[in-house]
C-alpha cells in the first residue's frame, strides 16, 4: 500500500488554483509562477495535485487565480529569466515545489513576493529559512528529505544486493546543490557497507543514454540514481535503460519502480505539490509566509519490483519483502 506522508498544518488557511502557462490572466486575477525541473509530458499528475491543494483552500484555477507553469525539462539555466519576469510583473506568489535550484534562486531574487518552496535538503542549512517553526520573511514550504535519506536508501539497496561491490551513482551537475548533497551522503555511507562508488553525470536524455552505456562498460554491479527533478521526469527512460542493460537500480521516486526499476525509497512528490498548493492558497487568502511553519515529511515509501528482481536473478529475502510498502508483482 502507498502511504501519504506529511505533517498536517494546524489551522492552515485556504488556497487558490490557476490556468496553464499560455493563458493570459484577467487584470484582477492574482498570478502564481510555478517552476519545476520536469518536462511538460510528465507533469500531469503533479499539476493535478497542485490544483487539488488549491481547491482544498476553496479556490479554483482559472476562476480565482492564474497559475503559470514553467516545466524546465532539465534546463535549470532558464530559472533566472523566469524569476526576473515574474518579479517585474509583481506576481502574487512564486512556487518552487520539489526544486532546490528554483527555491534558492527565488529566495535570492526577492524579499517581497511570497515564495512557497519544496526542497529535499535541510531548508535551514540551505539558508532558505532561519527556523522551521518560525520561517520569518517571505519564504516557507516543504522539506521532503530526498538527499537526507540517501544513506538510508543506500543501506536498503545493500540489503537487497548484498553481493554488490561496485556501485554506480548517477548525478545531475545541473542541480549542483542536490548533486553535492547526494555525493557527500553516499561517500560517507559507502565504506561501512564495503562499496566502491563510481560517479557518472548526466543532464539531458542523450547524456543519460551515454551514462547508462558507460555504467555497463564499467561493469558496475548496481546503480544509485540521485534525487533530482529532471531525473524524476525521466523515470521511464531510466527504467527502460536499466532493464536493457540488466542493471539493478534504485531511485527516489516510486513510479520508476512501477515502470520496471528494481527499487525505490522516498516520499511522495505528488503530495509535495498538493501541500504546496495548500500553502499557496493560504498565502493568497492573506496568511503571511512567516506564519506558516515549514512542513517536514514524516513517512517514507519503500517499493520493490519483484518482476524486475526475478528477471535480474535477485532473491528478495522475506524479511526485506515484509518491510516494503509497495510490492509490484
């Protein structure tokens, strides 16, 4: 079963919802600029969840508020221009769910326009807020612990693949902060698990293809995919390449496992978008970001694809199987 997993906000105020990027808002309609690294083709579920969050606050996209969706398809370099345009037009809220680069850039770009972020790292350590309970200023949001649970995911992968010794790690240099956090976490955890790490980089679909080919040539025993918004949007490509190369692989997002990847461990990104929608709606209703505590993920989903395990000749222990929240036969 899937477990949806965030702290509930006590007394959280209401929210609003918005239309597609190409639509022009009416002069009296507040505008929300939303930025995320995924491509448009993989954004349907996330858009629906963001709208659901807005609707939970009693507002409707296109009727009460306009949302301009910027799906970057991995082009993080577009963020400054998008923010510059949003600030010039004095939009009502900037939303950066599941985007550390977007969140940091928005924080640096404005101290006036409210920012609702979603990051996988500690937002206090990132400098986004001074305190989780009292964020202060114009910035608040959700911490979903993507990078902070890298060592836990690595440990689960080691339990599933106890004979693996050479582990490939795929990171996106375009998402420098998250890539550095993952690199640090796995480098610290690997020696205790007897693992040798081989790092590979990719920022485009072609580079992902090339990285998987290089991983195969390096004869890595398994692959650890770093948490990254663009990588999450390429989950079908990742699963296809892993199956073709017979590479046991681990991801942060569970839909990669549904596509055929071996395992995943992480929180629900769609829920991050829903919570962001609630917070955006609350701000549009007049609640100050400084009065909205930063939410933290409290539960995590461990998913295993048994069909993939069988095809790879991997025996999953009953103990490990019993700990999985989602088992795909």
